[in-house]
C-alpha cells in the first residue's frame, strides 16, 4: 500500500461541515449551550449519583471545591452540582424555571442566571452560601478517559509504527487511535482505506472530540459512530488493531534489506515469468497434459526442452503441453502483454485468458454433472477443431451468455454481408473522387522511402509513447509528422475510460489525439483548452520551427526564432468559490505551466483562506520562465483540502499562453467537464515579457 501521495501530515482539519454533536446514545444534541463543551459538564452519567461520588473520591486530592455538573436522573431536565467538601461528596440540584418566556437557572431562588454556564462561572468566583456550608467552586473533575481501556487505543504508538502495523493487515477498515504528535490536545485515527494509509486528526475542544464537523462526548462514541457510518469513501472502522500486535512487531527482528537468512520455497523463485498464447487447439492425450483451444493464454510457463513445456491453464497447474502449439508473449513497459514480434497488446492485458472468433459460431446449452456448475455452454465455429466448453454457475447466467454470443455472431455475419454488398454496389464518380484526398489507414512503415502522403497510421498510446518519446526514434516521427497524419488512441486496458496525457504527443506533431470524451479529467481539460484557440474550429497551425530538420521537442537549443519569456501571474482574489455539496470552503489556487518537457512540471500553490469561499484574497505572485511559449498552457485550479489532506476540486481554467492578454483579467472557472461555473471567477494580473539576454 501507498503512503499519502503528497506526503502531507496526518493532522488535517476540515471546515464547512454543519456542526452536530453526538450524545452517548447517538442522538444529535443542540450546540448552542455554552456548558456543553466545558470539562466540568459530564452529561448523563450512567451510574448517576453513585458514579459522581466515585469520581469525586478519585480526584479528592484536588481539594475542597472540586466539582462536576451532571444531568439529574431523578428530576429529568434539571441538572445537579456535585462537589467535594471536608472529605465528603455533596450534591445540589440546579433548578430551571420560566421567567417571561426565558429559561432561568438557579440554586437559590433570589439569584437567577440565563444559562448553566453563567451559573457555574459565577460560583467559581463567588462563594456558594447555605446554612450548612460556605464554599467556592475550584477545580473541575476531569473527564473520564474511557478510551484508554479500549484495544484500539495506543498511547505510545507513532505514525511510522502505525503504518508498519497497518501494512500487516490487508483489509480496508483496519484502524487504531493514537495521540497526535502535533500537540497534547489532539488524537489521530490511523486507518487503511483502498490500499493506502490514512491519518485523520481529532481535535479536543474542552470535553468534546471534534472531527470533520462532528462533535462527540468521548473517543469511544466517535469510534462507535464511524464503525457504523463511513469515515472515508464508504470505508468504516471495522478491524481494531490490538496493542498486542504493536508489541509483537516492536519485538520482531527486522531483516536487513541486503537479505537475511531463512527458509524459502524454491517453487516461488523463478528466473522469468513466461506467458504463451495458443496457436491451435490441443486435446490432452494423458492426465498430466493440458487441453486448450486456440487463443488460450497459458501462464507460469516452464520450458523443459524444446518439445514439451509446463504451464497453468483451466485450473490445472504445471501440466505439459506441446511447445510448437503456442506463441510466447512478452511484456511491454506498462505491464501489458503482446505477442512476440507484434506491437498490439491484448485487449485486457494479464486479465485476458484467451479469445474466440464468434463469426459463424453455434452455441448450445447443456446440463452439467459438476456440483458447482449448473449449465455448460458448447461453442464451435467453422474454423475450430474441437468444441469449446464453458461452465456457468446458474441457468439464467448461461442463458444470458448464450443470447449475447448468438447476437454477436449474428451481428458479425450481418456486418460482413453488408460490407460485401457495399463493395459491389458503391459507385463513386471518378471526377468527384479526384477532388478529395482520401487518407488510407495502413500499418506504420519504418523506412521513409516507403512513406506516401495520403497514408496515415494509427497507434495505441503504449506504442506511440514507445516510438514518439524515445530518443532513438523521436527524430524519425517528428519528421514523419511534417507531411503525414497519425492518430493515437487509448489502450484497451483503460476499462475505466481514463485518459493518457496528450501534451508530449502534440509536441511530436501527432495531429489526432483520441481521448475518452466522457471522462472529465485533466487530459480532456487540456484538449478543450488547446482547441479553444483559433476560434475553436478544431484546427491549429504548426509553428515554423517544427518543420526544421534539427527540431527536437525535448531540447530548447533546437528552437529557432523562438524567444524565452517571463510570465508573472498575480493571484489577487476570487469570488463564489463554493462546492456543490456545501457552501463553506477554504480555497487555495494552484497555477501550473504545461507544454514542452523542459517548461512543464512547474507549479505554484497559494495558501488556503480559511472558511471564505465567497470572496477570498490571496495577492500572491508566481513567476514562470518559459522557453517554448508556442507549446505552453497555463492552468488554474481551485481546490479545497479536506481533513485527510486530499484536494477537493472546485473549478479550473486552462489557456494557451498565446491567448492570454496582459493586465488585470477575470478568469471564469469551469467544472471538470469544462462547462462554465456560474459566477465563479478569479481576479488575476498577468504580465508577459521577453527574457533580457546580455
């Protein structure tokens, strides 16, 4: 698991949540009572009068006048003042009455107070008199630390130790509570969520424990609440880490990284992880052989001679198969698998176990004799030697798969017939055709002599990054893009429709960068900004220096006729920087330059303005030195950091440097889909000047 990616400290605070308080029974309490957060107020003690006397006895060393206030058990709605005097506990009822529609608190009817807080403050400065005693309230009884007896509380554990022990427990929701290293009046929940370690600060305000806008009367109440309600992205506190595990880890001898002594299973040590793809169907002739169909993926292959290899497939481990029936797959830099000598990766990478051609396929459903499989699907197409059988757990799922395969087979046949029909019937006048240059999609040819201007090539992102960005082949592709079109598209492994970063590919001259437009991420925002230039027509003219033979997009010394510039951006203030989910934010602005590799990666972040998303003022200056202004874009992003130290997106704006005017400017912010946010703007001052050289 990873640490917090940005390395920020665990003790983060979040502003903007509606303030609620939780009682011991989970009910939301009013937060307008001043006494509620005071140390001397103990709420409703479960043991009533007896528990109050035990607490007074326990802290009797504080002397006469030691006191606490609790809710009355006998008189519901009233309160009780319990104090220590002359070696014995004493109890006085604090009564309430209505005076002209206002609730009054009193111990003696002739001395009324508007709040319980005022009453206690008065008697801490003035004596409480009666016929039996004369006393001034002094030290309050401390709040009981019930969390110290809980298994999840670790008094001496540090942040580093908590991450070590969390690393031993792979389940999300594993947690412990420890004192904060930042101060005495704070605690930290360290927990595991989505494979990462998270640390959330708990502030102590009086007798209350506050986290994320919620207030609790004890740490026990807080942990109990978040064991039932999500704390972070649907993760609840589920698995408390006992102290014994910390002690056990502290006493363990940690082996040195250079390698220690010990036993290991030789089967786990392999020189290489070989994966192969079946070229033909094969039916096992013996019990120790594998049966597989064409395109099956066999993993953990061990080469035993040139004729027979061992591998895993179909639930069988290390069975024999003929080596001449398979083709070895190699791993690309990003971990995807490709056939030896081929450049196209498998659609699902390591998840893919094979593929079947469903063109003309016939599907049948049959009963199964296996206890865990209810139905079997038998699939066969005209090119298969053997029937391919698939076990399905339920009848409904088997029927669904059968219908889907039949539909895919019918669609494939219909598309093939339609294609042949169009080839026969399509007649295009030659004169009309001569008016247009049609680009023909062809595999890329590495020899410039074979290049034809009307032929274009398409590359998956992995292949494009391999060819375009490596020093050995970069110059070839920069030259290729002067007179030829290319298209780059996302790799098939992006099942979540995420996008790759397009800037480096634009810089090499690639004209068509295909992205997943349905995904509102940073690459799409850059794409929208890039083509917002030139009136948003979708066409941008290449600068002249890209047509020079010596041009290298990664070397600023190859820029001819291009002058460096100094860009100053003053972030003055903002307006209406609010999130949809809540109105109170603590915004900050991140300014970033993107473009050439020698200009990109520069960021400036302002300070956060606490609890003011309406009209924050920063008045901070950032300066950027840009060698290639033709490629440069400036991106503004407004964020609100939560209590986990993670930025919450508020708005963004991206502009090509050539489209930015100098002076005072109002920057209209946009959402993740690059749609304008109503009234959300930044006030900035920009200046762009050429670099003065001697």
